[in-house]
C-alpha cells in the first residue's frame, strides 16, 4: 500500500473541516452528527475519525482554530504592511476578517459549548490564548512607538488593554447574529469614536 503524503493528509483534513463547518452553520453543533458529516462529505465514518479521532468535539475546536488563526494571520500581514497597528486598527482588522469569514456564525455556538464542556473549553482556550498573545504583542509594539498616547509602561498598558480590544470582535459577532437592525458599517465607522481618549 503506498504511503499517503502529508499534503494529502492536510487536504483531506481541510475537506472534512469544510464539510463540518457547513453542517455546524446549517444545523448547529448539537444537532450535527457524525452521520450528517458522512452524508455531506461522502466519506466513511472511519475516514472522519481517522483524521479527527475525538470526533465532533475535535472538529468543532479545529473550526475555531481555523477562524481565529485566520484573524491572527490577517493582523500579522497588516502589521507587516503598515507598521504597528493602533487599537482601533486591530479591532477593525479582526472585524473585517470576521465579516468575510463564511463560518463566523459558528463561533457563538462554540463559545456556548465551551462554557459547559471542559474538553471543548480547553481546546478553544488554547486557540484564544494564541490570539490574545498576538494582539497583546501588537498593542505593546504600538504603545512603544506612541508613548504619548498611553499611560505608563507600554507592556503594562498593552496587558490592560488587550482584553478590551479582544472583546470587541465577539460583541460584533453576537450583535450581528442576534439583532436584525444591527448596522455593521455604522459599527465600524464608530470604532474610532468609541476608542477616543
């Protein structure tokens, strides 16, 4: 039997993850079964478990990882292009990415599951901490280049501000999901006003 390449394995995992995200978005986490994933993907349950041994929980966490890592990569790319990003620019970058992310509506489900399932919580927590670390590093870099705009030490300021900056994206996601009259453009336009000091 020929050996399967890493590229093939990665492509197969991504294919399964794409199907899972579509199912989670359409049916919700709780109502999506491995049988649904088998039907939607055309793969066997063995193929799914072979790539995601912990099943649905692992797929759900991988979905969160993909969405949040994409946001981190966007921040890094923008920072490379423009230099240190101000807090409002970081928030705007996160939200702009979320707006174009086809599966960002799955995130509230994921957060809800993480509050009641310790395994999902740990998987999601690890991804979230990576994003928080990236945001904190970018805020500290900006603070060092703008000492007149922050109070005290740049690192300490960044540590205080990071949770606030990080919370803007979930707020955007929840309002978009729950409020029929939520104006995404107005939200983005008001970011500068809300952060002025």
